[in-house]
């Protein structure tokens, strides 16, 4: 009986672990909790890294887009000016001291004389009409005042037939460099375009010189 009781007691005891230590209850829960904390820390780090990368990519994309917009606007103005002439263009100063540029292009020749006006694909040729570049002051609801460069097609009575925004957030005319300035220097004309900087985008400026049609 004594041997039987001793045998049963040995069978009831848990098997000994190496180094004579027994399994400790709760170790699995502690390890699980620690693993969860580490996983959370890693996820927070990864999320911040991804956000920084995304913000940087967005900033680069906005800067690239802004640079492309000002170059496109400059090319549009240059294309119109090259086809115009000193007898068919005028420059005046607007509020804020940015310039307004009005010009016509030769659309026909009759008896050696040029007919000036506007010729557009969807519009056709319109004698006496003109292209006008203006700096338009815009104040969005709940936003700050901004200056946009617009290209307008106007008829011979001065009525706006079509308006297109080419560039947003121009600088004032007294800034250095100015938002939109058209200046004559001998037979050449110098055009300057400049956008305001903000916390997401640096200032962009384009300046070019060209000669008119005649």
C-alpha cells in the first residue's frame, strides 16, 4: 500500500523541466502582451514613415505641377505675341500694378494690307476681335484674395466672348519679380510671370524675351 501511494503521488506530480525548474503559469500571457506592444510600436513607426513619404511625394507632385503650369502659360503668351505686331498690341497697368496685354494677330492679307483680329480653331477668324491677358482678382468664399492670369477673347465692342484661367496665385505688380509684366526694350519685348510661394510650394518665375511679327 505504501508503495502504491508513493507511485500515485509521483504520477500526479508534473514532469520536471531541465535545470530542475517547473513550468511557470502566466508566462505565455506575458509573452503575448509583450509581442502585442512591440507590434503596435512597429506599426506606428511604419505608419509615420509611410505618411512622411506620402507627404513628400505630394509636395514634389504639387511643385512639379506648378512649374509646368507657369511654363505652359508663358508658352501661350509667347505664341500669341510672336504673331502680333506693335501696331496691333497695347499694354496697360491694372490695379495692383500688374499689366494687362491686348493684342491682335494677322488673319488675312488684301491688296498688300493686313487684316488684324483673332483666329482660333473653334472660333474661326474674326476681324477686329482681340486677345487680352488680364490679372483677375479672385476672393473664394472663406479664402484669401488671389490673382489669376486669364486669357480672354473679346469682340470689337469689348465684350468678353471667352475666358480661360491660365495661372493662379500671381504675385503683385510691385513685387520683385512682379506677377505679370510686359516691357519693351528696343525691338524686343520682355515678359515676366511670377507665382506666390506658400508652405507647400516655392515661388516660381519665368521670364523671356521675344520679337513681334513686325
